[in-house]
């Protein structure tokens, strides 16, 4: 294996990462096109063949390819370009890409524009070794991950635009390789009652009151059952009551009320079964109520949970690369959130989640992450180390 010369220069890495952060790509609505153009220009300058593919107007995805000799496997490195909306209490401009020493601040700098930068600088490091790869390298920079990934990695998989033997989703994982993530089911429950004057509420049916009963049943009856569904790596299933809307005026009985909820699933759970459980709660509340009301459950988004074997070859390769560069062992872990790995795993591509650019504090809670929090930042030294680890991984699997 040709030696990697070492981590990239921090100034060059910092300049590129700042450029990424300074292009707002908040999802919704996304608007990943300018980020995609910057990423593709950089990859083409490194000699990769690539193109931008839109899943919808303004929803850009980059697919780039570095051909090997045909004597090895194909490795896919995947990262997303969209970021969450910034919180209200930033003390800096979230899109200024401010640099303070080795820190770069910005919305989405950790999740996960640092990962994109590490991927690209890893390719640069591999090219500088002069190694002709035996296998092919595919890089994808995708849209829409923070809202489910269906216009990003999901779109590329559905359209047959990515094929690989193994994959790595370069999300921030700290000193660990993630082998599982939870799924998500976003549902909207709309309750319909009957309007009446607030002075004569007995003539109406209050949709807010009925929806409140459904919410109590979800938390008091369904959640305890979900808590018994354990998994060795991820938290038990959860329900988050995200938003509630209803009513029109102080003195009118509310005839409509809507709840948006987020149900998280552990590997092994079925999305259809999870929806059916929530519908059953609604039906039971309706059946027990003496007043007539209607309800409707509408699915907004679904992401399947996923996991791969802890001894899968791609997991072991990630751990070898981490050990070779840092001299330490990478733990096995999982995430309480969802990632794009499930799209690739469902397509038959064994995929690990591995982003060793997130600094892990010794006392950090198991599922804590500062991604998306005010004053989000990343240390360029960690990003440079991640680039060196990715370069080692590429040479190990394809060199």
C-alpha cells in the first residue's frame, strides 16, 4: 500500500470548509445546487468524472467516479449537503464560516459539511500517492438527508444511479463506527369536531379536547409498551409530539385540530406496524368517547431503521484505517437519529456510518451530539485526521 503523506494543510482545508458553510443550504427548502457546483468543481479538478443530477428543481445531487483497473471492488463514500435551520440563539452569523484558531463555526459545519470536505481532501491525498486503484471509487454529495433523504440518496438508489460493493456514510460519529440507526415515521393526526359558540360549548364537539385525549393515550398507554422493545445499541422506540394546531378564536369551539408526531423505530420494527399501532390508539379513544368526532392519520415521511453486522468487512476496514492513522481503537456504536445508510443497505450495499471528525468528550452521554446546536463548530485538526483516515480506507479497500 502506498503511504499517505499525512493530513492535509489546515489552511487549504479551512478555506474550502468555510466556502461550503457560506452557502446556505437549509432544508427545507434545500437549495443544494450552489454547494453541489462547488463540490463538483473540486472533484473534477482532482480528475474525477462527475455530474449533477436533480431530483426536483433546485434539489441537486453530485455523483462522481474515479475508475480503477477493474480488479477490485467499488467503494461508495456518501455525504449530504443540506443543513438544519439555525437555532435562534446563535452568538455568531451561522453562515459566515467564522474561523477562530483551528475552529470553524457555522450551521451544518459538523453535520456534515466537514464530512464532505474530509471526503474530497481524502481523494486529493490518494491522488498524490500516485497509486492506480484496483477498484472504483464513487463519491456522492446528496440533498435532503435532514428531511429523510428521499430526494437525495433515496432518489439515486431508486433511479439506479449508484452501485457499489461497500459504502460509508461519512456522518459525524466521533471515535466510533456506527453499525445501526433508528428509523422514523412522521405522521399527521387531524381530528374533526363541530364548531359552536363559546358561550354554548355543549352544542359543539371540541377537536382540541379530543386530540388531547389521543395525545395522552399515546404517552400513557403506547409509550410504556414501546419502552420494552430494547436493542443492544440504540435507544428504545420513542414518540415526539412535535407540533399542534387547532381552533380559530377564543369564543368558538375548535372544529379542527392537528398533531404532527415523530415515531422512532429500532431495527427489527416495521414501519407499517408502527403506523397501525398509532391508528389503533386513535380508534380506541374514538370508540370510548360519548361524543362523535372523526380523525384522519396521514403519513408525511418514513425512514426505515437499519443495521449491519459488527464484523462486516466494511466495518473492519473502517476500524483498521482508524487504528493505522490514530493508533487507537474505534468503538462500535449506533445513532438515535436516522441517516441515509438504510437506502444503501436496502439496495444490497453493506454500509457503515463513520465520521471521525466529531470530537468525543470523555464524559459525553452515549447519544449526545452538538450537531445543529447554536454556535456549531468543528476543529480543523479533526477534519484533517478524518481525511487521512478516509484516504487510508480507500487505499486499503481499493489500492
